[in-house]
C-alpha cells in the first residue's frame, strides 16, 4: 500500500522540543493545515465545518531514520521502566504514524493555497506531513469509562509560568497565551531536572529561553530564532 501526503501542518513549533506531549493540552496554539495541490478542492471539505473536532493521521517525520524497538521507556514511568511499543504512543514505531485529535476553529476557503483548515491544540511540528483527516464523532470516539493503563488517567502536572513584562512584550497577547499554555506542561525530558540549566526552543519564529525550579517556569528571553534547540 502506498500512502500519499494530503497536507502539511503549519505550526509555531519549530522543533520537537516544546511540542505538547498530547494534542489538546495547549488549545490556544493555532495551526493551519495546508493541503497539497491534488487535494486543494472545496469538494474534499464539503460539510467539514459542521464538526468541532477532527482526527489527523500523520507521520513522525523527524524520526524516520531512528528505527524502532519492541520495548520503550515512557516518560510517564520516569524513563526507567520498559513497556511494549504498542502499549505507548512512542514515535519510534514500525510504522511511524501519529494520531491526534484537534479542534476545528474554521475553514479559510479563499487563500492562495486553496481551502485551509485552522486548528487548535495540535501537537505537531511545523511541516509535519498529514496522510488523512477524519471527523471526530462524539458518540463513537468518546469512551468516558476507558482505562488509562500506566498513565492512571492522570494528566501531567502543570507548572506556573512567570515572565517579565518587558520580555513578554515581544509577543502579541494571543502568541503569549499559546506560549504560556505550552510551557505550563514543562517541555523538558523527564530525566532532565537541573534547576540551573537554561533551555531553549523555537516557537513562532522566535527563540524562547526558560529555566525551571520546582513548580515554576521562568521565561528568560524571547528573541530571534537561533536554530538548534538544546
């Protein structure tokens, strides 16, 4: 079976570092789904605006050369305990496909790139290839009594974000809300807990630097994007 890339996501996340661990954790982050030329048809999207949420099937495009392993170490287990790859959402899979539920904010029907979907809460990096879009059906896709396995049905703990007003001024109120939602989930790998270390990642074309101490994330600077994150 051959798969065709039908669209690519345009996102403020310029690297894997900083991307929320699941979709929906940062609903203020707005992305655009731009379809490839063969699929830039209004007919393909007829009726889609009636749905509040969509499923995206996409590729872990930054991991295609890393291979896979039968077992992985989930961050939720501290990165020390191994479980089966099919019991996790690890990007290192036999077929590097991801599945995300996103909010449909609207459809821009008339753009130079054809109809474009505006999405909220996507957990994908900029340029991610998308293979399919499907509507989310509340009566079929929602299972309130579902068990979360080793995640214990608990969301990660949120942290408080502080930022000097002069630093925050580099962003619009909408951009700051999206960045704050991203940071509050603590983007660091679970095994990195050095309170003196400064971290950085590209967000919306800017380089964001921050430090974490206990339950507080302090934004140090928001400047021009400088490339590789560390």
